[in-house]
């Protein structure tokens, strides 16, 4: 074997081994075994299997067709793992529900198919067989590319949601890290895809690019301390977005003018429990639900008191959403510091 081949094996295999060791650290050694860390560890392990297949295929002889096809199948698993990892780092309390596992059905099917691949079938020159295998390979890479794209879109969407919100240091760190992760996968995907397009680049370039990417990302992971962060750093922003949604619904639909508006009816509109809705209002408005609604009612009443001098206090009270004059007077004095009649009188002087 030539010296250059030995050097290429060392370079490509080093990244593979490093990735596996990093995965073992994340999944078994690190005390904080969060879902994002476990998902990242799984990505590294699956990638190691895929890259290992590439190294053996490039330098080995008579590699089992089953092993080759199984290695290709693992690309169908990496995509979903990447998307879940992005979601786990950008959503608080993210959980892998059973619906998510439907995304790995393509992997299961192709991986199971690999057990039925034999030497004769794989080496046949029959046109239909070549077209079939070629189509499967292209679909696998298209599937992987699609998941890289939607992972990038998910990242851009959460950034857009947080655009007008003051971002914390940890949130900025996650955005920076995920950008690097997605770019790293794009580099790996391009290096492999160019190879299947009439050998535009040598096959070994894929494993080498993986090694460079995994070393760089490992360095950045420890530099950014990303393994100590999870999606909980977005909890505050998620709650703030929910409060903004509540306020918009109350103001836009003028729910505060309805006599029968309640915490229960508002909670149903936003699809949250009454406990969660009450908690959000208390946290960001520093008011309970009744005071929160009365705030908008009093604002409406103050405007009417000044613009319609001929309307009685009682009619303004009912038009503003209060069901009695006494409750209107009590709420008005609590929030404004004076009675409605004195407010109108003093404002007209």
C-alpha cells in the first residue's frame, strides 16, 4: 500500500474514532445526559458507521454488498436525528413523541432490504437493476439533503420568532452552534454527492471532510460549552411569545368588552390550560386575569369619558365590559386613583 493511502486512512479514520469517543462521552460519561446531548451522540455514532463504510469501501477489497447498502441506509437515519437535535436545542421541554419515529420508516425499510442484497444482484450488469440501485442511492442523498434543508429552515424560523426579543447569551450560543452544525453537514453532503455525479471528486474526500468537520465541531462544542445547554434557555422567550399572543387576541378581538369573557374561554382560544394562561399573565403583566382584562376596559372607559361628555358613567361602565356600576367604580379607582366622575371633571378643566 502506498504511503499516501496509509496517510489518507489515518486522517479519515482519526475523525471517525474521535467522533465515536465524543459520542461515548456525551451518552455515557457526561453527568448531564440531556436529550440534545444524546441525539448528538447518536448522530456521531451513525455517522461513524457511515464513514467507516466509506473508508473500507475505498481501501478494502471485496467488501460485503450488505455492508455497503446498510451504510447507505444510515443516511436515512442521520437526517431525522439532525432535525430532532435542532428542535431539542431550540424548544423548551421538547420530547420525542411517537409521531416523530415515523420519520425513520425509510431507514428501517432500506436497512431491512440490505439483508437481501447478495453478490450476484449487486454486481449484475442488467440495466433495470442498475437503474433501480442508482435511483435508490439518489433518493437517499436527496432525503438527506432535504432534512439538512428543513433543519436549516427550523433554525431560521426560531431566529425570526426571536428577532424582536432580547436574546440571552445562551440563546446566541445555540444559534451560533447550530449554524456550524448545519454548515458542517452541508459540506459533508456536497463532498459525497459530487462523488456520485460521475466521480466529480474522489470518494475518499467524503471521509476526509467528515474528519475535518468533526474535529472542528468538537473544538467549538467545548469552546461554546454547548453540551451544558439545552432548549430550556428558550423557555422565557416562548412564554413571552405566548403573552404577546394573549394580548393581541384580547385587544384585536376586543374580548375585554364582552361581559362573559373568562380565563377559561381565553385559554381555549390559545390552546393552553387555564393554569398556564394565568401563569403567563401573572408573570408578564404582573396582574391576575381580572385586573388584566380590567386594564383594557379602563383604558377604553377613559377614552370614552373624555370624548363623549354626554354619556352617563353607568352607560360607559356597561359599554366598557363591566357588569355593574359598582365594579366599574372600584376597578377605575384602583387603577387610576380616582373615580370616573372626578377623572372626567378634572380632565375637562
